[in-house]
């Protein structure tokens, strides 16, 4: 099933004093009765997305065009409805892979009756990656924190307390203080960044989309996702090539999170559904190591 990409949420910054007179800055207003100032937050960079739009062509009908602003391939699924005066050959749905930073014609729709007006509605969803991607790393991943340091594994497969869906079941949560340096576990190109959020909560629907992330596309089509990163700490931008071991961000406690940690997962698009893959890391002497809940692996 095709999954929709997360929507960008507008934010406000609430500034107020707590009962002790200390200034508080939050994405939620204070309790009723306390005065506050609400300030709009602006995004620091354009969010990558897919845009679908129509072009009216003189004498030919309508061209349905998809624009992919990601620095990686994206699969898009579309569906037409409320169609009027379209030729019988017009499909009502379809699916296509869009190349990075591209504009692609999805459909060329012609009028059934050239003298009459054409009308239609459309819906679409998209998912990063190619649907035939395979996870084939050329070696074990590097643990995503500083060499010679170690961090407690709070959750890893087969424990799926908060990792119950296919996209996260093989994710690993590393407990670590806010501000811990995060390093690329594998080389690739940055295709998505969110860096404007600064609060956490336990409402999955509300807080889930408000996690700061970096998504890196690898040469086999799989993607590494680094989640819950600290507000305004991300040091990479979409389109940037990153090397294994490169410092990319600081850990944080943003989005759907009960405490400071790094959520790390390797994902791929499998026929229109995001799934996660098991990962092995470099251990002593370069040996491959699998980690489990409760471990405290050292980065080599």
C-alpha cells in the first residue's frame, strides 16, 4: 500500500513565565489563566515534496504533471475522479517512479467531445525510494555516535513496543543525552531534512510528524533515517553527499518521544510500502555485530 509522506505542520512558539518567574518557550500554550505571547515559527528551509498540477494544452486537452523536489527517486500513485468529457482511453489511476529533482508527465488527457469543457479531480500519494530497492550494504554499518563511546539500547528487534509497523519494526532506539553528536552510519546522499521542531509528546498522531530527522539515500536504494534530533542542530542539507562517520546532527527529544534518544532505522520502498531491514554494525576488528535491547555497544 502506498503511504503518504508526512505533512509539514505550522508551528507557534509560546513564551510565558512559569510560577517561579522563569521564562518558558514551548510549542504548547500554558495552562488557562497564565498570560503568554504567541510567535509564528518560520521553516528554515524548503521541505522536499511532490507537487501535482495540470497544464491546459491548446487543442490537446490537459497534461497532468508531477514535480519531484527530492534529491532521490519517489514513487507516486494517483487517482482521478469526477471525470467529465474525458476520452474513453483515459485511465482512472496509475503509479510511476519520479526521478530526483524532475518534472514528469503522468497523463495526457484528451476531450471526448472537442467542443465541450473537460473537468476532473485528482488525488495522489507518494513514497521516497524505488519500489524494487534491495538492502545490500557492502559491509556492516558504523554505530551512529562518536568512536569509543557507548550508549544503552532502549529498544531493538524483536521488541516492538513502539516499533510495531513494518517501517519501524527493525528500528533501534539508543538512549543518550540531548546534544550527543550523531554520525552517519553509512555514506549516501541526504534527501530529506526536518529541523524546526523542539518539543516532544506522547500523542502519536499529533507528535509523530514533529520529529526532527535526516534521511540518507544509499547506493542500493535503501535509506537510513535518524530521528528525534535536536532542534536547529542539523549540519547537512538535502542534496549533500555524506561520508560514513561524518558528523550530521545532535541527538534530541523531538516528536513522539518519552525521553532523549536517537531513533535509527534502515528502510526501503517495497512495492509501495515502507519497510525496515535488520542492520549489523561494526564491532571489534571489523566483525559484524547484531545488537539487542539492553546492550550497550561501543562504536568502532
